[in-house]
C-alpha cells in the first residue's frame, strides 16, 4: 500500500496538549464503540443479525474526536459505517444493538438496520447506503441552518471512495458556492471495499478537491483522538462564525474487512499489523497512563463499558421482533 507522497507536509506530528479530564471520556466512547461492534460481529456470525454490517473498528478516533467538537444541536450525516458516529452523537448501545437485531426497541424500530440509523432527537440525519449520495443532503441541512440563522453546523462523514462520486462533487459545489456551514470529513481508510485508493483516485491527497470549490481544507492522521477534536473544532468554528465550509481528510485504517462478508484478502497481514500498532485506543490508553491516570480507574472504566455492552446485548436479545413496515406507514 502506498502512503501519501506529501505526508510530511500535511500529516504533521505536532503533539496536542492533553489532560485526563478531556481524554478519558473520549477513550471511554471509543472503547464502548469497539466493544459494541465486537458484540455485533459475534451476533452476526451467530445469525442473530442479518443484512449488511460494516464495522468501524480501527477508525474510532475520527467519529469520536470530530463529534466531541460539536454542540448537541449540530447535525451529523454519516455513511453505512455509522455505528460509531451514532454512539458519539449520544445514541445508546441498547437502542443501536436492538436496531441491528431488527427489534422493535431499536433506534428506528428495527426497520432500518445497520446502515440506516437515524435520530431526530440527536440531530443524527443517517446512516446512508448510497456511497456519496448523502453529501448533498448534508449541504441541504447546512443550507437550512444558514437560512434560519440557527448557528448550527453540519458534519458530513464519507470514505475516500465517495470522493469519486457525482453526489460528492455536487455537494461540494453547493457548499463552496453558497458558503454553507458544513464540515466535510473524509475518513480515508485507504480502501473502497477491496480497491486501494491509488487504483481509484488520480491524486493521493483527497483534501485537494476543496480547491476546486474555493473552500478551506485540512489533512492529518486519525489515530490521535485529541488531534481530531482539535482540528475539527477549528473547522467547526469557521463554519459557525463565517459560514465557510471545510473539507478535512483524516487518514485512518479499518482493521477488519469492508463488511462482515469480506475476509480482506487484498491486504497483507504485515500491513494490517503495522496499522494495529497505531491503534487509537491503545494510543489513548497509554497517554492516559502517561498523564497519571490510575490503572484501577482505567480498569473500572473498562469494566463499566463491558457491563454497558453486555446489558445492551441482553436488551437486544430479549426485545420483541420489529413489526411489519406497513402498520407504521398507516399509524404514523
Ligand atoms: C453509488 C454506490 N455505488 C456503489 C456502492 C457499493 N459500495 C458500498 S461501500 C463501497 C465502497 C466505498 O468506499 P469508501 O467511500 O472509501 O468508504 P469505506 O467503505 O471505506 O468507509 C461501495 C463501492 C454503493 N453502496 N453506492
């Protein structure tokens, strides 16, 4: 796998000031997302979850760090790889796992599944299965905020593969032209399904696409959750204060296949192992220890996460199966 040519320039290694108070809750969120996804992978292999299941394991620092830079009334629009984004935006593990299990108690009553999480209460506008198709939706939400003057910012997440799609270009064109308060976050995990980025993109720096639309850009590594928060906060402030959109590319890596049906044979074991050494969870934990967090406190946090996910699995398993779609159309 080729690494970006200009890594030294944009992918800087500046240390970000860290405190236990700021980092610990972000570590907890990342850990809960990982444990929830591990539990969902297990349930999927047992046939308890059907349909598609795309896991974000390895990429948790991006959605957690970015969402930490938001106000609760800001919007998030995500792809089918949306579990981490939904949890970071405040949805519970119970509601999410029940949704994956197709249960009535799920986030969208068990009718959407993994790719279609949604919560009006949390200003989470999906969960979208069409690659790049949600970028104009994010531009639309940002247009509404600007029109109403409500000061909200929209974060839109997508993979580098989506940056080759027409909807992506249309969304960026409108965001740049109308100066919309949106931050477009490319979670560059370097593969679109089994296709490495050098086989689908003529440029190695996705953030360059901002230049065609007169918008700001940024680009950095996604294994440091505090760096993600710090840099996305700059883009969020720009959007909130001046309605200037930003295209941000965060270089990251998924440790598992594209979805549960992908054994990931297009990558070498060595490559995967190399990226696992940069695991954002391991990095955050080591930094917490360096900062003086007590092992006993970290173990208590980890036990708490374990209990939260075990409770959510139990809730999902014992909940009633979703109703047919039709009654909802009639009733609501
Ligand atoms: C318009 C469209 N084309 C193709 C697909 C099939 N598909 C699903 S995910 C995917 C790869 C997208 O890769 P990327 O945007 O890099 O995101 P990642 O899955 O790596 O997070 C493709 C081609 C689709 N869902 N929608």
